């Protein structure tokens, strides 16, 4: 009987990729931060009283486009995570593409850094 199931029906019967779901959440958080930045810049521009804010308006439009893109990407990755079985996603391969240590910890909270020699040598140091 399982051979008769359509792909859309299968998506409800397997574990979702936690890495992809966490990535979707990160993208949503970034979209929210973009929105906050956009509002903060808007508030600053209201007090600037400058006669020509053309460049600044274009920057705000770019931030808005970035925010909307991040929302769409979050939705796309979230839906993909629901469709792709976790057994197909190679978490180690995904983890090894991420250099920002704090992001790696958020996306892969159950993994220990001690067993990751690749990124121990390539850690990014922030000042």
C-alpha cells in the first residue's frame, strides 16, 4: 500500500530535517532584524531634515527587498524541510559549510565542537 502513496502524502510520515527547520527559523529572525533596521533608519531620516534623501530612500527600499527575500527564503526552506526526509539530508555536510560558530551552534545544537577538526582550525574570531 505504501507504494501507492503520493509524494505529498509521504511528507507527513517521516522525520523532518531539524537543520533545515532551524535554517528557516534563522532566516525568519534575519527578516525580522531587517524590518527593525528599516524602522530605525526611517526614524533617523525623519529627524535629518535633509532636502535630498534620494540615496537613503533607495537604501531603505533595498533593505525592504532584503527583508521580503529573507521571508520568502525562510518559507521555502521551511516547506522543503517538511518534504525532504531527515535521512536524506547530510547534516555533517551542511554543518561543514557554516563558518560562523554561533550560527553552527544554533543550527546544530546537539553536535559538539570537540569532534569537528575542520572548523577548529578555521574558526572566525570576532573582536
